[in-house]
């Protein structure tokens, strides 16, 4: 990589972001050769890497999350030349190793953004020994963006690290819940005739499935409200998910619920299939905890002090199902 200028890499979430920032960037860092690296948050790039051989494991199995490695991906790196952004064929690894400075640019910093940046750096550089900074403008106001870029903050600062900790805790719970669910609910699913091998009882899918147990002719809007405003018993914080459509679609694709034709195109109505009704017989009813999602919020807010409590909860939850499976 030939350049007479030190390299500055700005990590963003997609083209719409660097198209918005590019007019200011060269003026703020005129002495650098500037690259943009796309690093999408969530599980767009970073998917869980579960153990391949479950026969050698003792369940319930609790471990630290592992991520599929995408460090050699090509095509996510762009070069800023005379206010224009040109796509390159550099890999994440090569551009980050060449960088003098790395900056994460986001209009709003949330936990999922922080952990995506942390994973990127860990996968490509290990524990980086070069400056890693972030700019959070908290809005798309151009003056606030310029101010944030002129005053980047080290990713070691408390706000960024609190965001990383929160999402690290969330992913710990989800990784272990999903992996144990894949293995330990499989016998129950097979007995009920659910043959979709891609179906997983994630925490929200399991909760909404059980919350609908004694209902019929329930609508998408009914399910949306339950998922978005998960109140539990009121003893814990209210939980919420933005993935109502995905959760409902997972239940449909697995063959647990089906459109009964009573609704409208914009608000379909559903009933349990025969397989969905049968599945309740093969799941330990003591597994359903309407406060699980609220408890999780408390654990996330008190991590890592609550890690042992979280582990104990997961072990107890899945041990109940194992014993029920016989």
C-alpha cells in the first residue's frame, strides 16, 4: 500500500454514512490518506460461531461467545480522493494494519455499534496498540458532526466501554440461550412434528410462543404489542424488541402458527397449528418465566457482577427441559 501520508481509517455502517461525512473529512484531516471501512452492526457481519461437535459437550453448556471470523472480507473498504469515495479491493485486515489512526464515526452511539467496532478490532488486530477513537454527534446536524470529528474521544472512555459491556452481557446470554436451545429443545420439536432444522427458540420467540398458549385468533398487532411492550409481572423493567415481524415469521416458518384468514392484509390473524399445539406437551411448563426478559435487563445493567446469576439461571432453565426430555 503506497502512500506518502499516514493512513486514517474511518469505520462507518454503510455508504449513506460516509457520503454524509465525506465533505468535512478531508478538511479536518488534510494530512492523512483517508479510507472508509464499512462495518455493519448486529449480526450482519458478526454471527455466532457455535461448537460443531455437541457430542463432546456436557449440557447445559455455558461458555463465552465465539464469532465467525470475517477479517479477510474484501469490498468493504473505500478511499476518499478529492471529495469522492472510490471502492478498493483492500481487506479489513490490510487497511487496519496500515492505519496510523482508526476512528469510529457514528451519528448515535448505541451498544450494538460499540460491540461491532470492538469485534472488528479484536478480529483484525487483537488488542490494538494504535489509537482507536470514536466520534458520536448524537444527531445528523452538520455542525454537531464537524464538532464531534474535531474532538474524537478514545474508545477507552467510560461511555464507550459501558456500551461495550452492556452488549457483551446481552450477547453472552443470547449465545448460550440459543446454543442450548438448539440442542435441548430439538427432541421436543421432533416429537411435535416440527421438522424445520433452522428453527431456534430464541429468548423472545420462546416467550411469545408461551404467552399465546391459551389464545386463539390472535392478530399480528396483538403479537406486536406483546413483544414491544413486554411488561412481565411488573417486578422487573419492561422489555422491548424491534424485531416483531421476524419473531412472528419464525413461528410461521417453523409451522407453529398459521394465518386463519380472519384478518386483513395489514393485520393478519393466526391460530396454532396442530404441531404447535402438540409442542406444548413436550416442553416443561416450568421453563416459561414471564419475567425472563425483565430479569435480563437487570443483569445487563449490572454486568459483570450479575454474570454468575445469569449463568445459574441458564443452567437451571435448560436443566428443567433436559429432565423433562428424560
